[in-house]
């Protein structure tokens, strides 16, 4: 495990699981989000029952009230170890080291941003109207001609032309793909599975649309990825699925759009200076 991540994990556990031993003086101290109940105190730092309960659920899928005495003692000991090691890390000044401070800050940003997005969606759930609108906007991509094809990707046109010559001579397409293709599908014989032409780059899509099932391209097809030789294995027209069949996927699309819109609103209100 990366030592940065290991150190950062212990520090996060200490700061989050155990709380802080000392609190700054304040006339109106901030409310304690963990509550007051404790299961242990380590060097003056409380191990809160709420945190222990969350740890028990994560570790054993049981709430703290459902733990056996042995399970409870074992989990408390684990958290004591976290607190001791993390406390030692703080005392040793690890939180002041750049790489560890950066790891902690990244974890903080990622965790809070993920939780805020989730909270926003909980408070602004996808409506039936939004779902229907998104379905109608995307239904064309879920229906129409679907293609099943293989391809061989080469860096040079001459290499692709040579492949076509070998296919003309009876060579096996999948075997050539495994041996010669530079694309990620090469080890699978160039298999691209089922797809709609719209999901492919335009020259590739145009070539597939013009082909007959069972044929391969007689001329290399150039895209920004290189030179392709394409074999069209199957084609079928698919009727559009009903909304219920794709509800989960469409919901995810709308949720992403809602979070992006929320981010846009935050950006409009923010003062952002880059490069200073």
C-alpha cells in the first residue's frame, strides 16, 4: 500500500473516529455532531458511541447493540489502536508534512463533495416529468440499428492494407486481431460487442452503416486512433425499450445533469481566481 495513503488513513481515523483531545476556547462552542455518549477515552480523546456504531456496521454489518461481548471488545481494541497510532502520528508532526497534508486535504475534498452531491439529490429528487423528458431525448440512442463487429487497429495504412490482403487469402479475422491489432480489443479477437453507430467516431460509424453482414472492409478506414479493418458480424433493428426497462439508467443521466446544474449555480456565485 502507498505509504502516503496508509499514513493519511490513520490520521483520518484519529481525527474522525476519536475526535480531538483539546477544544479551542470559545464563548459559544460548536455543537458536537457525534453526540455525548462514549465507549472509551484514549489519552483524553473520546471514542464516541455514534462513531463506534458506524464502524461496527462497516466492519461486521451489525449495530453496536447487536454485537456480542467478544465482537464489541475486538472492535474497541481496533479503534484504540487506530487512535494510538494516529495520535502518535500527530505528535510526530506528520500532519505538517506536505505529502500527508495533501493526502488528507484530497480525502476531505472528495468526501465532502460526494456527500454534498448525494445530499443535493436527496433534497432534489428526479421528478417523473424530468424522467419522461430524458427518456424521450435519449430513446433514439436506445433503438434503431445495432451492430456487432470486430476490428483490427493498425498504426499505418500499409499495415491495414496488408491485413486485408491476408483476409482475402482466407486468414482468420479474430486470429489476426489477436496477433496484430494495437487496440484494447485485440486480445479478444477485436470483438467490439453490440453498439449503435452513433457511439463510434464518424468514419468508423459511416463504414459500419455501409457494410453487409459477414463482410469486412476492403479499404482501410482512418480515424484519429489509426487505421481500421472492420468485420461486421451481425446487425439487428431494436425496438425502443419502455421507460421502466431503462428507468435506472435514465435516472442516473438526470441525476448527473442535476448535479452539473447545481455545480454551475455554485460556480456563478463563487469568486474563482486561477494562477495566483
